[in-house]
C-alpha cells in the first residue's frame, strides 16, 4: 500500500472518529454521553499540554493552573450572562476561558521560561501551588471552600438543559481546537517550537529571541488549556479551587506520556483511554486508582514512548511485512492477559478481605465467610483460592518467556520489543 493510500486511510479514520462522536448520543445512554464529554475535555487538555511538553520540550508540573483559570473565567462569564450584565452566546463562552488562560499563561510563562529543564518545571509547580494556596482567601474570585455555581442560558434551539446539547458543544470545541493545534504545528512557528526542544542554542543563533519565543509557546498552550477548563465549567456548571491542585497537573502528565508525546494524537489517545477507564472502572471496583497506576507503570516499562507510538510501529511493521515482529506481539498478548487476570483476582480478593465491613464480620462471627467475586464464592481459608491467581500469574510469565524463546529471543520483553520495532 502506497503512502498516498495510507494518508487516505488516516483521513478516513479521523473522519470516522468524528462521525462516531457525532452519532454517539443516538445509541448511548445519558450517563455514557456524560463520560464521553469528560473524556473529550481531558483530550483537549492533554493536547494543549503536549504542545508545551512534547513539542517544545518544556515539562510543566503546574499546568492545571491555566485549566482552572479558564474554568473560573467561564463561570464568572456565565454568571454575568445569567444576570444580564454580559451578552455572549452560550456556545462562545469557552472563548472567555481561552482568553483568561492566554493572559495567565503569558504572565506565568514570562517568569517560568527564564529557566530551563528541571528548574523550569519547578517554577511552574511553584506558581501553580502559590495560586492554589491563595485561592481559599480570594473568595470573590474563587468562591472559597464551596466554589462557584451558575446555570447555562438557552441559545437558539439549544436549551442546554439536555446533556446532548452540552455534549455537541464540547465536541465542536474539541474538534476545532485540535484542528487549530494541528494547523499551528504546520506553521513555521510550529516548526520553531520543535526547535526549542531539539536545539535551543541554534534557535538563538538564528536570531530569534529565545525567551520571547518560549513565552509565546507557553501562552498558546495555556490558552487551549483554558478552553478545556472552560468547557469543564460549562459542562458541570460549577467549579472550586481544588482544580488548582497537583492532582489534575499530574493526571495530564500521565495521560500525555501514556498516549505518547512524540505523536500528535498520542496524548488524545492516553487521555481518552484513561478518562474512560476512570469513569467506567470506578463503577466496578474501588481499586481503580491502583489499577491505573499499575497500567501506567506497565506502559512505561514495556512501551516507554506511549501507546500511539506502539500502534504506529505495528502499522509500519505491517507495511514492511515484518511478520516476525508481528508474530512476537501476537504471541505475547494472551499470556499477558492471563497474568493480568491473575493480578486483578489477587488484588480484588485481598482488597475485599481487608475491607472494614468484612473485618467486622470476622470479628463478630469468629469465622471467615466466603468472598464473592466474578459471581463465585471464594473461601479465603482455602489454598486453592490463592493458588489459582498465583498460577495464572506464573503461567502468564512462563508463556511470555516461552514465546520469546520460540522467536529466538533470550532478552527481556522490553528489549525484545524494542529490537523488533527498530529493526
């Protein structure tokens, strides 16, 4: 298949994704549509963050500040619209978040970009934490402990009392913003942004003002982060200063690196997968944060440059008819899933036994009742209960080693996969 055909295939895939997003409310429940809305906001935030981190090579540890600034700006704008002191069509409210994020980003970026590397990261963290510490004392702006709430005003045929109307507004802004980010990357300044990551001194030698260039990139990234924060405030009709905390800043870093900062849509993949994971898996188990952490560690160990890069490598292997590499990946998948099932079973059993309610039953009855899991009752005192997941883990690991040996590999899975993908 030629490069032109592959390009057409990429365009077809992107168009299909947009069509699926537009048609989702027709087949999904209101709850799932709400989850998709949150996931799309996370996608936009990750894409905006990656402009600074992945493209420019400036890792920010406090980017949630500009996300939150955009959110608070939109909430205040919504309150003004509700009171009649501001006229602004409801679908355009995220523009206020983008403007606020841009201003905040330019101000903070001016100081943060005076330093590079880890010092830059520490300054961004310090600025965000400073704002987080001040927010509770600025009740008129941030609403104190309670936060701020408001209501969306109807516009045209959109009454915004329906989740679907909110969803389509978020889809429109996300697609538009991602398209603008892609267009930015194709401009000369977008290429210059990559130059900041690859060779700062060369950018300076070419006659560009290095500090001003960094500030502009920081501001653009903060602007799109502000749009994402504004969309969240627009969706939930409320916001509080907890959004300024480290949790959100850490999440966007996780989403970006899991998806792959080296691929344009990589952060979108990571954010979408982890947002859905957090929303759907949390309804099944209270250990979802633990599984999210384990998944992050596994991806970083075995796919250090992200899920999207792994997918591109698989596509390239298919184009080059590298059947050996594809065979190795296919052989590693089933035992990996078997080992994962063993780990999940072991953790779920342990978690339920250590639960306070179960401990109270044991203390009261002086016995160990069966633990329900997967529709079965597991006796915690039986050896087979613990032996089954342990054997699954051992069998999965053993089959991985066997698959590697069958393909002539005697190195670790990480090394073997790396060797196969770069060959």
